[in-house]
C-alpha cells in the first residue's frame, strides 16, 4: 500500500471495520438472494503526510454506479445550508450575471438551483447518471463525468473556467486525490475561488464517528493533510471555516498558487494550531480509535439484545451510508431491526446492503408503531425528531448509537 498523496509506505492502523458491501449499493428483491460483493474496510494513516485513507480493493465505478441512490435534496437542513452558502459566496466574491459558478459532484442540483435562483450562470459536474438526471430535471446543465485534470483541461479549453467552484463532500470520495485537486487549479479563473467542504477528521475521532467510514470515503481529512495536498497541486488555502454538518466539517477556501489573488486569513494558522495541539501530526492521535469504535458497537448490540428479550419492536430511520457501516460492523439484520424508513423513493422497496433490512416509506411507522426508532443519520437527528414527534403518541422512543448509545423520548 502506497499513500495516495505522497507515495510513502509507512502507515499506522486507524480503523478496521471488517468486511462490508458498498454502503450505497442498495438491493432489490432479486439481489437479496444473490451473494453480495464485500470488501475489507480498513483505514490507515500515512506517517509522512498524515493523510488517513482506505486500503483499496475495488474501482470507484463499483461505488459510484449509474443507479447511485444518494440524493442530497431529501434533507431540509442540507438544502438550507446550500442556499445560505450560495448567498454568502455571492456577497463575499461579488458574483452575478457576469460570473460563472461550477460545482463538482453536483448530485441532484441541490446547490446549483440556488445559483440559478440568484441569477448566476452555472453548471455541474456529476458522474452518476441517476443524480445527474435529477439535476437536469431542475434545468441545470450537467457534465456527466468524473472530475480530474483531463476534464478540467477540456472545460478550460472551451472557455468554461469558473469564478467559483464548489466541492461539497467530494474531496474524501476520490481515489486519485492529486489528479482531482490539480483539476481545480486548471478550471479556476486567475482570481477564482474553490471551496471544499468535508467532515473533519478531528471531529470524527473526538466524536467517535466511526460510521462515517465507508468504501466511498477514500480519505479522512485534516487541514494539515489538505493544505499539503493543495500546495503540491497548485492551490493555496487562504481561509477556513467550521460548519456543524456531518458531525463537524471544514469549509476550506483555495485559490490558484500562481496568482495568489486572495490574502491568507489568520483562521488558517489557527486551525493548523488546533490540529497540532490535538496531536494530528503524531501517532498517538490515531492509535485509540479502534477500541472506541468497538465499544460503541458493543453498546448498540447490547441495546438490540435487551430490546429483543423485552419483546420490543425496533425500527430505524434514514437509509444512510453511515447507517450501513454501523449495521454491518455490528452484525445486525432484519431479525434485530424490522425495517428502515426513508423519504427517498429511490430507496423505498429496496433492502439495506449486508443487513438486508427492508426500506419502506414513513407510513409504516404509523401502521406498525415501533417501540424504538434508531436514527441512523445522527447528524440530522434534530431534523428527524422534529419530523417524527408523532411516535410519542404510542410511547415510542428514539435511539442513537454514536458516539455512544442514547435513548430519548
């Protein structure tokens, strides 16, 4: 194994979740009866550049297929985050009808719809057919390809360099991180800005968010690692912000190093100092995560065993990738959790990978009245609990497993 950024071969263990199927590979009825592809989910940290990364066992097309089932627009919280982001970028960088915004990993158009609403020309880059078609249905132009230097060169040659490129929750999803980042240095205009949002490795460890590990996440990112990767590929980090999303994320602002059009803010060094003080440039930070993850897994298993012994009916809400990580790591199946509710019609009628728990619509909560509802996407727990206040009508309670087991009315 070689580091996907620096090529070094010295790694320390970070997390081993055993074998699991791809977290977004939801099954139809025929698929449940067939053997599933399962891959080791093993994560290590490079001691040269401190990039935490998966050991790879399959090509990216295995995880980002044409029927990719994750659609961003089903979370009201995330939609509001996207709208606020576009408004903030418009004001900060004076974007308007003469500007051009691009989004890499545009998904179903959840963000670019607001650029259009604000009158800013835009286009998206999205390799998965299912989400690309949903974006086009919103009237958004989509380039349906994986992003990297080759595509950036082609788009730049067509005069499609952008004033702003958004890249939300995609930097962790690329196997060749150098090629991916290098493409931004090409596709940006001379004074353009690229923003990258990604779950912060610091918060992942601090909050025991082991379920954010899955095969699609090739990298687990700190600013220490990202700033080094960017510098090596023609970008300069000039600002950084924190957001509460996905358990605590960073929003990194970058510009082309060959123009340095934006002054570096004190926030960059402050965040780097925070990471250094936490020991993210040393072995100790990474060494205890396995035991913490196993403790949470065992707590969840204990809850399910006690619920079964007491004759309680347990359901779950949110057929999220992180939920599949938890369920497969804990060895859960439909005998433990009767069904998973999800608002996304693309997931309803299918089954969770590995656990084979059926995915149903919200009406099943009302008809079956489960005693406990496990919230799998704990990062939007508040939104979900607000949606489902009616479960208290029959004495139902909510359960989360991360960072440790909690049961709430």
